[in-house]
């Protein structure tokens, strides 16, 4: 299980992992966080810190995860230039909305889509899925 899968699995159980500087904070309803959860988080600490470094404080992990999953299939096999990664490619762009997901905001991309793009590209580069042209 990689760091993003772990975050998603924990979130489904109402357990959150957040980053505070170089530390991870695990929170959840009383009795729900197990020793096994803590061991999994400790074992993946470096990866979790990198993943959570892509996510702005206060951004919901579930919002980032589905966007990153949608963007993953849009990555090419070549190194650069990368295409515009979008969470909802079927949705046409309208002014005053996120260019990626279509949520109404007053910026080009919402915080969750920014995090998803950063996370998707970071995972792609680390996996070595991109080859030099």
C-alpha cells in the first residue's frame, strides 16, 4: 500500500493524517486508530510527508484523491511538455470556475485541483513512468 492508498483507506474510517512541519498527526474517533495504523503511518512517514506537502492545510484529502485519480490517466509516456491535467475533462470550461473540475471559484484552479496536479506529477516522476524524448 502506498502513501496515497493509506491516506484514502484511513479517511474512509474517519481517521485523518495531517502534516505539522516534519511531523505527522493522526486523529480519529476514540478507539478507531489502531497500533497497526500508527505502524503503517510510521513506515510510510517520508512518503506521507511528501504527499501531504502537496496539499494545502484545510483541503479535504477525498477531494484531492479523486482528482488525482482522474488526472493519472492523462499523463503521457514522454517527459515534457505535459498536457493540461484536468479532473473533469468532459465538463466544458466556463468563466469563474476552476479550469480543471468546474467548481465555482475566482481563480484558475481550486486548491484541491492544484494539490492533485502536484501529487499526480510527483507520483509519475517517482514511478519513472516518463521517458526522455
